[in-house]
C-alpha cells in the first residue's frame, strides 16, 4: 500500500468522518453518560447523584449539603456542571478515517474498527471520569471538601 | 503496512516475518513476528511512559516544556509579524489590537506530547541509531512546523469565527497533528525498510 494513496484517502475521509461524528455526537454521548453515571455513583455515591446527557455534553449533578448560616440547619442542594466529552473523542473519527483509508479486506477492517471503538470508548470513560474527579476535587474543592475528606 | 518482502528483500533484523510456511525462530520455535511485535509494543509503551513522566516533573517543565513553549510562541509571532503588522505579542500571548482577539500559547499547545509519541515509535522500531536520530530530528521538526501552521491558522480563524475556532482547536487540529505523526512515522519506516540490508547480505556479513 503506498503512503501517498493512504494519505489521499485519509484526507478525503477526514472531513466526512468528522462531520458525521460531530453532528451525530448526541448519539455517542448517550452510552458515555450511562457508563459514567454508573461509575461515578459507584465511586462517589455521597457526592455525585447523576451524570446525564445535556445535548452533546455531559451534565454532572452533585448533591451537596450546606449549613444554613441563619438557622444552623443542614440544607441539601444540587450543583451542576457540564463537561465536553468530545474533547476526549476526536480519536473516534480519526481512527475511523485510518481504517477506511487502509486497503485491508472489509471483514478485517470492520473487526479492527469494532475493537478500536471498544478501546476508545474505554479510554473516553477513563478520561472523562478523571476530568469529573478533577473538577470535584480541585475546581470545586471548597464545596466538596466535606465529602472527600 | 508490510516491513519485508517474501523473497527476502529489505529484511530488517528481528522483523523478518513472512515466508510460505510462516517464519519461526529456529532457536526457540516461537513465532518471530509475535515476539518482535511484542518487543515493539513494550519499548514503545515504556519509552512513552518514561518521557511523559519526565515531561511532568519540575525538571521536565523547566528544561523541556517551558523552553519549547516559549520558542513556539516566539517563532509564531516572528512568522506572523512578517506578513501582518497588526500582530502584537507579549510573552506567550499573541493578539490583534484592532479587534482585541488574542491567544495564549500554553504548555499543551507545544505538541511535545505528539513529539513524544513519534520518538517512542521510532525508538521502538529496530533500526540503526543514525536512522533513529535522523528520523527523530526530521520528524520532530515536521511536527513543530505543522504546529506553527496550526497556531497561526487558529489565530486567524479565531478572529473570523469564535465557534469555528473552538471546533478547530479542540477537535480537528488535534486529529491532524496525530495524523501527521502517523504519516511521518510511516515515511520513516519506508525509508528504513528500503535501506535495510537484504537477507543475503545479512547472512554473509
């Protein structure tokens, strides 16, 4: 397989795959949200009450307890923040481009693509979960310290 | 991607994999292709891990990340200033006073990570040191050249359309840089394979 031919095919497929990925990203985000919801609520059940889809973004719902300064009572409230999962997902269209640009038989390409997608899904979960924990532990440290202590 | 021809041409020591019966090591009987791929993966992963950890250390930040980031910012400004007199710069920040748009070149914008991937791949593939060093030097320069183009293009895209800037910055340029790394590695592989001694030469020398 010539590298020049491979490059040309990759450059043709690149905008197509990126457009399809971006405009259908709302579909890709749903399984990510499901998996992250399960994982986050298992890791920090006292703090994270849900990870939901919010368009093609993820919305993390934190349940926080704060003390009312006037009455001294503990009050429960929700705090929401969004995470863009697509910044960890650009490898999905890129890998698809590489598979499509290759000259392997269709069956092998499909197999390689499916295996790649499973790996990239796991990598995305890991990266987004790390991002959520970073936001919870560092960016919102003042509000979440009581749970993480 | 094939690394050697079945008739014995362009055989790389340790990477001769194809024959009619399937190549095996005569000493151990273990499939040679699997062993060499495992070796490649092991060196690739260990080198990456080592370099990424070094990058995160204070010494790595001081002697690698900060100087490279500063150099990328300085060269970007120099290049832009030659064609656009409106560009102003201060340290890592480049802006256009006419419309107030500016970009700051941060540690993640220097493509040190992409260079690390390329270096790890080149070091992991069996070849002579001159080829490795040449590949790393030319490859890193190529990645950085594309990175300069990326920064300059993002600066002008941002002045034109902020949404497109975000899209190009977060998604498309990341993929293009990775594609560049892959293509540089493939070109280097082809260069190495073409210059590898033939099987006959290998056995007689």
